């Protein structure tokens, strides 16, 4: 797929004090892309859009270059011990995106230029927990691979973790531009996972992401380069013919993996859920969406951040869990299912 290039870019004034900020500014100016100054990457005014649909489309083509102020890391269970951000948001247009709750009206793509400061904060968490291994998720609020051709931040981060005896990095992506990461001395300290789903889900809900075959090709390159490999199947949907569609996904994945023979393989399984706020935002942006978001068919569960999530009822979650556990064991007997949620 074509790599992301913004139509409009905003810079925090402080971002231009960093080499990456200056590099991005010079790149955008050279390409003739309009650049503006914004006081804060958290409050950007001037993105056009008379309707929620147009505003969303324009925001997804807007890059905001800022400085990450807070360097305190949050926990990231069950994926990792902590999470940190090289940016926020991504150019993909997944209708179900859970960031609709946290980003709300700010779906533009942010990148942070103070990468060395962010990694210094990560190092402090690693050192505090020595001699235990501390794991970090770098893709909770963004897909860093989607903008790696612009920033190079993921390359720097993987190299950093390659030098950490007690730190491990986890990254997940729906994109495929991995070539710049293949020659790094990662030492097996970065686990790269690719988010995959059934053909119906990808074609219906995952606009502007890499097609499945491109994600799998990228996964093959990463496995050949010695990266630990995993797949996230998320979100899991219950819909007509879901079992046949997901079985086809697992069969195709098994056929594709056979010649690659990754030394280790894991799966993470995440069922679909939504919040009331996310539903409101999603329906504004995608008024004809086929997402099933009827609260009467769901079970409300309160989260740690004070808002409720609508999950599938317990008996349906048990069906999903049991079915995927059995199918994955059948197709991938050596694989680990890290968690189901």
C-alpha cells in the first residue's frame, strides 16, 4: 500500500528544537506540504471539516509534531508491564478503533520528537526493576510502523532495546513497511506482532491499512530477520459465518507460515467491545457502519478509567475463547496463546 504522507502538518514550537522536528519540517517544506504552528499538540485548531465525516477524513491526513511532556509510564496489562508512546493515532481508518474513546474529537496523527528523552524514561523503569525483565508496549495508542518512513523512531527504539539486558519491547501493527527494521541488532529483544482478522472484517472495517497478504509478507521478513513473532486477532466479532471465516484465516496463516518456520509463535485474542462515547463518535463518522453495537446484546463492564465497556455476554465470550483455543491448538500446536480478553 502507499505510505502515509500528510496533507497538512502542525508543529509545536518546541518540536523544532529537536533534530527530528527540524528534519520533519524541512521534509514537509521541500514537499510543498503546508506547515503551521500550534501552541500544543493536544489542542490543534484549523483542521477543516464541516461535518464529522469530513473532519475525521481531514484529521486522518493531518500530522502533528510535538514534544511528549509526561514521561510517567502507565501499566499495560495483559500485553506488557508498561506502555510508552512514540506518537498517538494512526492514518488507518478502522471503524471499531478503541481510540475513539480516548482520542474523541482528536483523531489526527501525532508524533513525538523527543525520542531520546522517552527512551531515557524507559531506561529508568528498566533499571528500577533489575534483575527482573521489564516489558514495554510501544503501540497502545499508535501504530508507530505507519509513520516509521517519516520518523525513524521505531528503528532507534528497537536498537535501544537491543542493548538492554533487562528490557523487552513489544510492537503491533496493521502496516507492512518493515524493510528499514530488518538489519538492526535487535538481539531478539523486540517481539513484533501483526494484527490480523478475517477477510470480512478487514474489508468492511479496516480502511487504509495494509491488506492481509502484505501484513503476512512483512511478518515473514521479520521472522527471517530473527524477530520473535506473534499475531493479534482483534477484535473478534460474532457474526454470520464467523467460524468459517476465522477458520479460513487460521488455515491460510498456517499454510503461509509453513515455509517460514518461526522459532516461536504466539497469539493474542481480543473480543470486540465498545464504550458509549466510542459508539457516539463512530456513528457520527460512519453513519452507515455495519458494526453491531446494540447495548441490549452486550454486558456492561466498568473499566479502571471510570467508563463502562460493552462486551459480549459471558457465555458468548466463553464460546469465542473455547473455539479459538481449540482451532489454534489444531493448526499451531506449538504456539502460545498469551491471553484472551
